[in-house]
């Protein structure tokens, strides 16, 4: 899927919002060799340590954006100095949708609080989520008290693949309220003034959910 000469972008998995750019120089024994990356903000060369983990992305021959998890495995000089990155295989590479933020199915514990005292706080869970917003299940007693355009405060608990938990607090605007034929009400919200670090964690969370889904599909098709 990848080819020599492809531009590769690396994003650290430690919550940092830094981004590094590089170029794919070789494919050897299930690993990729890249040029020493450059920090996109400072323009300086970055020296990576073995074991550092990243989200790597590149543009495929079809013009689509692709992403995968990787880890620094070492350095080589053949003849140029290169960084060796683990490559999980084409079956674990995710094609990213062209919409701004990918929406994924996700059952995340959430608490909804009013900003003006218009309703009592309640706990619920999301049904899907992206780095830009989420859809949540709404208890019947609260549905009539909420309406599009209302601002609320959300508390979300993100469980990462590493086992770490992130507690995120953000303001959100209600975009849509919808009740289906079973009487289940869902509320779609858009996050407001989300800090870059929280946005990066939500992007990471969405990517991990995509990887989990692709892994399940691969196992079912074996």
C-alpha cells in the first residue's frame, strides 16, 4: 500500500499536539525506513527514541488519507541515516474519511449539566462520537427540557487502548433532538472551545475505535 517516496506524517500518542513530517525511503522485513523527521512547527530535525509510539499517516495512490499505529524500532544508515518504524500490515491500515472528523460508534459514560439551571444534571452514555461532537441517549424525563441551540456542559470518560482514562469537561451546543418509534431520544451536540489537547485525545480515541472495528472484521473473515 505504501511506496517509496511517500510523505509520512507522525503524531505522538502521548497527548502532544506536535506533528512531524518525513519521507518513506525503504520497506524492509515488515518495517518501513523513513528520513529523520522534521517538526512542522519549528522546522527542526527531531531525534526519536526507540519505543516511542506514533499515529502515522500518508496519502495513498488513490488520493485517500491512510493511518496506522507504529513504534520506533531503531536507526540504520544504508547509506543515509534512517529511522526504522514498525508496520502492522495493510490489513491494519485505516482509510480516513474526508469529513473533518471521523464519527465512530462509541458507548462512553457521560454526564450532562445545565449552564442556566434549566434542568437537573443527569448521567447517560454516547452512541457515537467524533472530535467535533457526539450523540447521546436522553432519559425520557429530560427530553422535553432540552432543545436545539441550548448550551450544556458535558463530562466524558474516555477509555484508551492503553488502559488510561481521560476525564474531559467541555461546553457543547445541542444541534438536534430526535425520538424514534421506540420512544428513544438521542441528542446530537457540537463541542465548543475544545482545548487542542482534548481534541487530539478525541481524534486518538476515534482512531482506536476504528482499529478495533477493523480487527474484529479481520478476525471474522478468517
